[in-house]
C-alpha cells in the first residue's frame, strides 16, 4: 500500500514537470541552441559570413627580395602554432591602385613592402575592415622576422648561414622530475579548457534540481495542499516521492541534452560530410587526437563508470538537502535564502575542477576531492590528470554514500517536523531539535 502511494505521488510529481508547456518550450529551445552551437560555422556561412573561407593576402614587394622570406616565415608560423587563422599569401604583380580596389570589393588584405634606407624596409597593411587579432599579430610578427632576415642578407652573410638563421628552432621538452612528461602537460592544458565545458551541464542541473524541489514543496505549503497530502500519506512517503521524481526529471533532462548533442553532430555530418571539425570554432578531431596522445582515452573505461556513480550519488544528495531545507521554510523567498550555502558549495566545486591543474597534486586538492557535493566535480578531473588514484575516488564515493545515509536518517526527522510548519521563526532551533528527537 505504501509503495503504491509512493509511486503514485512520484508519477504525479513527474507528470506535472514533464507535461507542462514550459518544459516543452524550454527543451525545444535548448535543442535548437545546442544544435546551433555545434553547427555555428555553417550558420555563419549561411548568412553570408566567411567562417571557413581563406583570407587572401595580396603582397606587393617593392624590395624585390622580401616576398619569399615572408611566405616562408608564415609557413613556419603555421607549422609551430597550427593553422588557426586561414589565409593565403599571393604575390601581386598589378598596380597598387588595382590591389586597393580588390581589397575593398572582395574584403582581402594588402601588404606593401617598401625599401627604407634607414631601417632596411617598412610595410603597410591595408584592409577594408578590421582584421582578426590573431591574424594581424601573426602578420606583424612575420613581417618583423622578414625584416631581420632581409637586414642580415644585406650584411653580406653567407647564404648557408642565412638559411640556418631563417630555419625555425626545434624545441625539446625536458623534465627533471621523472614522474612528469609532456603528455601529462598536454593533458593538463586540455583539462583546463575542455573539462569545464563537459561538467557545466551537471553543475547547472544540480542547481536546477535544488531549485525545483524547493519550489514544489513550498508551492504545496503555500496553497495548503500539503495538509491534504500528509493526511493521506506519511511524511516519509511524501519525502521520497519528491526525491525520486526530482532525480528522474533531472536524468530525463540530462538525456535530452545528450541527445541534442548527438543530433547536432549528426546534422553537422550531413552538412559537412568530409569534415568533422568546426573549422576554428571547436576542433573535434584535434581534441580527440590530443586526448589519445595524452593517454586520457586509455583511462575512460574506469573514469566514466566512477564519474557516473559520483554524479548519481551527488544528485541524490543535492535533492535530499533541498527537500529537507524546503520543508522548514514557508515560502520560496525564505528558501532562496536558506539554499545559498548549497549554491556556494557547488560554485567552489566547479571552480576547483577548472583550476585543478594549478594545484599539481597538493594535499589540499586531494582533501577537497573527498568532500561531498564537491567530489563529483573534482575527483574525475584529478583522476584523469593522475593527481589522485582510483582508491581516492572510491573513498569519495564511500563518503558520499555515508553522507546520503546520514541525510536520510536525520533529514527525515527534520522533514516530518517541518513539512507542516508554517512559521519561519526559530527555524534552525527547530531543525536541531528535530534531529535530537528519537
């Protein structure tokens, strides 16, 4: 009988959330947003943008010896730092007026290299509009390097020596600590840039879960519907129905976000079947290659299951705390104030996960990975970077499980007292009193 009432309340609570118009509208907009972000470059191109097009750079070389050096310098820059700004260098053999006309009509860039008796050479960069900052800095740096090579060539230096000067330097990475390597260094860089994006949905869903349960409980108390419900079911049944319904709803929402991401990638594959990249926006192939090189892919078989366990336990813990706190408040305004510590703890966990690489395996960050509510965000990042072990993650899971047990044991006592409490005075004293009761 109790189980039947529990599942009935759970079903009704879940139905109210999923059958509402705002749920449908918000998720339709969310799917459109995610698919749009994944295909942002195609959308830009559709509206006349030039996200994937190469920028043509016309070069008028009045020095008659600088173009080849500039071309080589730019190639070296691409080899060292990657082709982040797509451009094509063209040696222009027409007049300067014709070049300026092409720049204005076709949105090209013009570089004019001039002789300079005092400074060997100078340059003018002409464009119709603003130039991308990275591209402009690349051009400015390459022009300066070209000037240095030209200056050396005019100083009667042997051609072989000049070729050596113009050859890009080879940099080898060496670590004095035998436990460090360049793959791990690349992993830390990837984690600091990619991981925040991956954990953002969980961070947002956890806050949404806390808000949702609090709002629903307070709504029932405000409308006095709580008295009718509690007269038919026990507070324990009501409490667990809110927890189960809230978590099921969050899992449904997480599934929608995941499917929206898959849909976005499918749409992208259909639009650009020969390229899985976002051409400068998000380089999926580059990220996957970097993850494989750094060794992260080899750890996913253990990281993913442990992370999912932590996430599920964290959602459960967040919902328990939300239900307990909501039962002691009389309106949504009071609940907004009392939930502030939960939000602060979540923010601490999120930012620690982003900055995890900076702590470099310190005792502080290891201790923080054990703390409930924070561990679900922090432990997976530290495990991937090798700053903690699987044993540490298992300890985090154990502590999280113990926290849930204590929340259920003592939180249920608070819920039984608070669910029919309509006074906001002496709130904390009532909570402590309820915990002490047998």
